[in-house]
C-alpha cells in the first residue's frame, strides 16, 4: 500500500512557539497554507476541532474552492450535530470538493472542552456514542432504502439521505484514541486509526492491541496513521540546535500566557486522556528514543496531543518514518512548529525520500513474488 502524508490546515499562524496576534480565521493565510501543502507533495490536510475555533467544515469548503488535488480531512465531534444531519452536510461537502472529503471523528479527550459545548457524558459513554455515530454515518452514506436506528445514544425511524457522497462507496472515516474503549471502537469501525508518535516499542504494542480488537470484530486492521512534529536542518548538529531553540520558544510563549489562554492544554494539569498519559510515560523514560524521536516538547506541554518530535536531517527523519512504516504505519501526520515554513520544507525534503524508498521496497517485493 502506498504511503500517505497528512498536514495541518491551520486558520492562523499560531502554534506553541508563536502566540496568535490576529484573528482566529485569517482566510488569506488559510488558503496559502493549504496550497503550500498541495504544492509540496502532501496528500491530505486536517481541519482541527476545538470548542471555540472556526467551524472546520466551513473552512474546508472555503479551501476546496482554492485547491485542486489535496484531500480535506474534517475533524468532527459527535456531540455537536445529529448523525443524520452530519451525513447530509458531509455528503454535500464531498460534492463541493469534487470527492476530496474525509472525516476524522473525535470522541473528546477533554471533559472541560466537551462541557463547553454542553456535552457531559462520561468518557466510556462518549466512545459508545462514537461507535453508533460512525455506524449511522456509514449507513446513511450507502443506503438507498429508509432505515431505523435504535441505539443507546441515537434513535430515529425511516431516514434516507437524498444526497450521497460523490466518492463511492463512501469517504474514509478516521478515528483516534489509546484507551481500551478507543481500541475497541476504532478497530471495529474506523477506516483509519490515528495514533500519536510514541517510541517504536510503544507503537508496536498499540498495533498488537488494535489487531486483537479488529480480529474480535471480524475485520482486518484499519490503516494506521501516526503523528509527529518534524524539526529539520541540513546537519544533525544544526537540527538539535534548532530543537533546543524550539524548546526555548515554547517556554517563552508559556511565560507570556499563550499556552494557558489559547487552545493548547494547560501543562500544569494532569491529562485525562490515555494517549497523553502514554506520551508522558515516554517522557519519563528519557528525552531521546530510537533513531530520532524527541519527547522534551511533550514534557513541557504536559503531554499535549501531537507533541513528540522527529529531529535530524531530512535523511534521518525519513529513515525514522520508515522504521514506523516497517511496523505497519501507512499514513504519516506531520506538523511543524513554524507551520507554513515547516510544511514546505517537510514536503520538499522528506516526503520524496520516503516515497522513493517505499516504491523501491514495493518493486522489490513484486519482483520477488514474480520470481
């Protein structure tokens, strides 16, 4: 299977190292960043979700009109819209984008951010709702007959969507999580299972769990996606100097209050979600792991989401990604700290190296099978 690359569809230049100075939605920057990904070899970009952020589906519709090729992955929380409405909304977006839409279903790892939009379900109940939500979405996108649904969280009768997605049979559905409930739901229902970047041993452990849950559901493993923060430079020495600079910039931004006031998790609080807890265990084991994995930013941000970095030359970072490819990862999510510049550099200097090596390996495999 070919390798894919997922970037971030930011709506402003802010990150952990760059406090926001303008509005939450800078349309010129949003379009510019999306085109930078499209022009530099990326396959997909993610429109992230946060309770107070610009609506990702509408931003994706805007970007669809300013790009031609790249797939638009819209993050969505089941609590914010009924699944029948969501199915129609996203089928419409698939048409508007020319069949370039995908959805990333977010169960919700922060009780506070869920509560900000009126969601007070307990965590495991949220995963149960997510399972039902995905099941309904699939059926609404593919059924030409009216159908009923009687679950714990959703009940309706005789629904049929007049608009179906342009993609057939339907767009891909991705999902992430690292708790027992998450493994069970994602392995059974998702097309893509998204993980945060752990050391190789931890990733292998997670894949084994996903495989076991998929087998219980009578299906093969979903496509695996993993996320990192790339820090690139022409030499190893310069890359690690740049990494230390990034760490200093995170500290400066936190000192100025950007981390607490913005959308990033407060590092002073223990994270609720299992994924962040796993990342913090990797931090406890040391700053550096495997070929190029660096966990210092993870410790500084309190295990905040996609926070583990791959540091080195493009060749080193490409080789590190291929180590994960060897485990079975097929989609790489990468988001730099200087979002626009890093998207260009990663696309120009890392993506071609990984694609070339994957193509070489696939060709070798085909030749061996044919001999």
